[in-house]
């Protein structure tokens, strides 16, 4: 209405024309105003759009429905009392799953006609279920429709793209042809071998490409027929509304004929064995799950077999990364399994964990590994160093400044991070160093998975795993165990007694406490062995040297373990005594590819190790 209105009064003239046309309909025309809050002040001057509509609304000359958000209604329409009383407020709430499915089913014919794909009923149910669980910031049926559209777009793109396996076959064919062209001696064995390989390659590539073209053409035909069915369906509805039964019967016959063509084409495509089939012209549960993964970055859905297997192997994966913490790992795995299986409440984080134990036993490392395994991304860990929040006013860094303060529009460090990455592991490191009021602020996060920033915006943490780490009581408990004052099997109870004196009960009651063990000699040796294997793999992947060592080297490096610094003392020794000599060797000379090297004990050197160019026993 405002577009192109160059002169004063032109917009008002257009709007009055619309009002006159609606009046002329004698109640048979319904005026729908989307974003009705924009009427207030539209057009400029005293005679804005709202004032033009008020007389007709007051006299009941037009029927009008307006749509706006609660926030916009409060800030605009509610301030204009004359306009507000012309309307009856009807709050439209988010539909439940059954209603959302019914609403999406009404949209399916249009989506099928647009994309040329068939959308199965289970795909609609999955779109509603997964969008409610994993997509935050939108409401049903809007986010369910977006998910179906994304699934259709991804599948359509895949169907129209030349398959990767055929691209590889085509590239191989070109490679063989080029080799055959360069080999001019037609009588040589190599030439005959290349010719035989090329012939066999053509016999495989040709039929598969032909099959792909046939499937592609059949899919396009299905799309055209579905579009025609959608058009004829609308025409038939229009004919029924006007009482034209003869035309409705004709259209019904055409629709039956077109549906028969679809069934015939789909049966022809289904006759192709799945191993030879290149394209899929339908949307099912798996395609919707892929769309969720594309949008959120994590594998979700109905616990597909690969995801199920990954969850079952989560304990073994974490145990391979963090050595000697079986009890801690089991507690974490139990929390993840409850959440992924849908047993835990949906309005809580995946888990609220408190890691207790001495420094350097793997608390932070386990959180990093868990983030990578759960969400498949290296940046899935949001780390908050609580030593930076020792004063009460520092909470504004987490949730943003309140109105009127500098940085009000910037948002908070935590809230902005969860807005960008809602599927993450949130690590509050060394929580005992934070101010008590900041921990109380986090109560809402651990209980209801909600946190409100300084602007009044509420953020959802139901798809995040919350972890607190602390060294509370570590020195005291470990000293008591070493002196025999506390039994080893009562380590967790000893930690809890100290923690209860430091943390509020309402906060501690919301956390699952996981106690990490002090590293023993065997655990430290296993840690050294793992780090050396990782070092050897890095060198092997770079194609530089093949690293070998004896068990005595592992025991030597493990002997530098210090309880004060934990595993960090050993890792530091590996960097100085193993990684540094190898780095100097590679810089000083150009080592041949895969050159065997060995670490040996040398009690005469300061490090106790030396690097040998030939692998031999120490």
C-alpha cells in the first residue's frame, strides 16, 4: 500500500479505496490485515491508516481480522485505546502435535506439487516430533513446515545432481582413455590390459548412467503429474463450492487417471533393486532426520542404527580418551542415555553434572571429548572460566547488561553462545571461584533449562549438557585417604561432606555429583602410552617418520608424575623430552618418508631419553 505512494494523501486514498470495496461486498468480503500493528502511524500525519479504519470498524461496515504478536500489540495497538476496543483479542496458542500434523497434512499437496516429491505420512509425524524437540525459537506448525521444506529441498537437490559414484566412474574412464592414448604401442601387454580395463569400465558405467537418466526422467514426470493433480484438485473444490457437479465429476475422472499414472510409474521405479537405484523421489522419516541434522548440526531422529550404535559405544569411546575414571564415565553415560531415549524431562538440560576431584585428572578433557562425541563438532564446547566472575556485578558478562547500562544490546557471553550453538556442552570451570550470587542465578538454568538475559529474552538450554567442575575438598580428602583416615570406597561421601558446607543445598540438589579418582601408577603409564601413540600417529599421518619405543620409555616418563599438577606434569615432560627432540630432528635434516626412529633411555642425558635413527631395543 505504501509502495510507490509519492505524494501526500496518495496512501490514504488507496486505503480508503480498499475500505470502500470491502463495504461494497455487503459482508461477503473478509479483510485480513497481517502485521496489523504497522497500521499505527502508517502514512504519516494525523490521518494514519488506523484512523481511516476506525469509523468503518465502529459502524460494523467491514469484517476485519488482524494478526500481530503479543509484544507488538502491547507496544502499539494497546496504546491506541480507540483502535484496541474495535477488536476482540483472540490469543492463538501453539497447536499440539495432533493439530500440527493435521495442519501440515493440508500443506502436503502444495509441497508435493512444488518439489515433485511424495511426502509420506510418517515424515509429517517425524517433522512435528523432531521440530518440537530440537528446533528452538519457532513454533508449530511453522517450524514443522520449514523442516519439511528443507527435507524436500535437500532431496530434490540430490536427485538433480549427478551422483558421486557416477562422477568417480566417469573420471576413471577419462583416466584410462588418457593412459591408452599415451601408450602408442598397441601390441604391448600394458596397452592390451588398459584396453580390457576400459572396455570393462564402459560396460559398468554405461548401463548405470542410462539407469540414472531413466530414474531422473521418471521423477520429473512424477513431479509434473503431481503438480497437475494439485491444480485439478483446486479446480474440483471450486466447482463443488459453486454446485457444478458435472464439472466436478469430469475433474474427478481426470484425477483418478493421473493417480493411476503415478502408481504405475512408482511401481516401475520400485522394481529396480535398491542396490542399483540412484534416486529417491519421496520423503520419509530418514530424510526429515537428515534435515534436522543439517539445520542443527547433530544426528537426531528415531535413534537410527548408526546413532544407536554410537550411543552404545559412548562408554568405550570416553574410556579410551580419559583413563582410570570408570565410575565418572559411567555416571555421564547414564545421564546421556536417559536424555537421548526420551526418559528425562524435556524441560531440563540433557544433564546437570558436578565434576569433583584433584587437578589434572581429566575433568576438563572429558568434557571436551564428550562435546565432540555427542554433537560431532569441535566447537560444541562452551567454556566459562568462573574465576573471571568473582564479584557480584560480573553476572552482566554472562547474561548481558540491564536496560540503561552500557552494552545493553550486546547480549551476554553465555546467552549469545547458546543462541548460536543451542546443542552444546556448557562447562563452568572451577565453579568455587565464582561469586555466590552468580551460582544462584544459574539455578534457573539447571532446573528449568531457561535463562533470561538483560533484554528480557529467555533462552532455552534443554539441548545442552551442563557441567560444573571444582577442586573443592580435593587436597583435604586425598590427604585423608593417603593417611588412612578415610577409606578409599568412601571417597565420594568425603567429597560430598565438604561440598555441602560450601554450596547451597538447593543448588547441589539439582546436580549429579561425579567424583574423579586420583591417578595411580598404572593409569599414569597408560596415559603416557596413549600420548606416545597419538604422537606416533601424527608423525605417520604427516608421512615423516615411524616412531617406536620400549616399555621402559613409558615407565620413565610416567615417573615424573606429580600429584600437585596431575596429568599435566607428565604431558609437559612428554612435550620436552619426546616431542622437542623429534621436532629438532625434522627441522635440522630432511628425513626420508617413513624413516624409522626410536626413543631410548639415556641416563647420562638431562632428559633421560635420546632419539635414534634406527629402531633398536633399549
